[in-house]
């Protein structure tokens, strides 16, 4: 069954929504399921923190459907969003110098995680609606 | 958030009694560990055997704890579940964070 959720934009609701999406991920092995769930959580947390700035009463719409070959995800919000060019410009891997302890990243890894986990991911911000769509195949 | 401390020699073993180390608890987790460091604890073993899910906020908190210890202390991690290891590998933080197969190995290292 496809999943359709409209949830308050809070971190705890982001966690609960991520768990519901992960319930659709039975075709993944445990590690892929964890990676996929992390990517979903990254985007929902991004919406809560950076698009809505924790605004009370804000809502996030989440749709997910598991098909024979892949799982598709769509997340919408009506917060400030981010410029699509910024999303597109984000690297698809977490970059750092492992020998440079003081400058290891503590944040800012979310977009790289999303891009590296998903097989395709698109972000649009039009008419006051910010929409992320992503597809991940069960088998790579 | 529930943490359990068990002193083992010159180490403090801190067990995170949560299924998820994520954005919901990352800040309080970091604060609790940094508090232990500021109280003088330099050798910390973090037991994550009950944690099956970690996001980048949780990972960032662990990295922050390691950075707080700097070169004067050590953070060893044990009980890494497949879900947590998947994220460590995904972010390549498995090259930086010191993980061990068992609590005893983490204490002894």
C-alpha cells in the first residue's frame, strides 16, 4: 500500500514518519534499509530545521510507494525551502580530510547522504511549494 | 535519552540505551558526553549495541565528542550494529572513528 502522510514539522514527527517509510523497505537488506532510512530522515530534518525553522503548525506531506523494482518518495513543504541550484550543487559524497581532526564535519552531511543513497533525486521550489522526489532501486 | 555509565579501570564505558541516535536526541547526547569530558574523563568507550539507526545529526554528535577529547583522550566505540556501520561507511567516517568488535577489545585498546 502506498504511504501518504501529513505530519507536523517536528523532529520527533520526522522520526516517526521515517520509521513508517522504512516499513515499506522490506526488500532491502538491513544495511540498505538503514542507509535509505537515514536519507529520508536527513531530508525531513532539513525541512524542519531549515525550511520551516521549527515553526509551530507547519506541515510536511510525505508520499512513498514500493514497486516491484524500486521505492519512490515525495516530500513537500511550504517553508522557505532552498534554491534549487544549491541543492544541485551539493556534492554527492561526504568530503573531509581524515587526518584533520579539528575540521571533521559535524553537520552539513545530509544532502551528500541523500544523493549517494538515492538512484535519482530531484528538488524543485515553485509557487511556494518545495518538493523533493527520489527513487531508489531495490537492487543496484 | 538514557545513558548508562560503567567505570572500567581508567575508562568510562557509556552505553546508549536508545534504538536511535538521531536529530531528536543528538544535542542532548552530545551535551551529556561533553559534560563527562569536562568533568575530567579522558578515555571513553561508547557502547552502541542497542542503537540500530543513526542519522547525520547523531553521527555529528559522536564526531563532536571525539573532537572535544582531541589528542588528549580517546573515544572507542563498540557494539556497532549493521545499521550504524552502514552509515559510518556511507559517510566514510569508519576511517576516522575507532570501532571494536567487543567492549573488552575497546577497553583494552
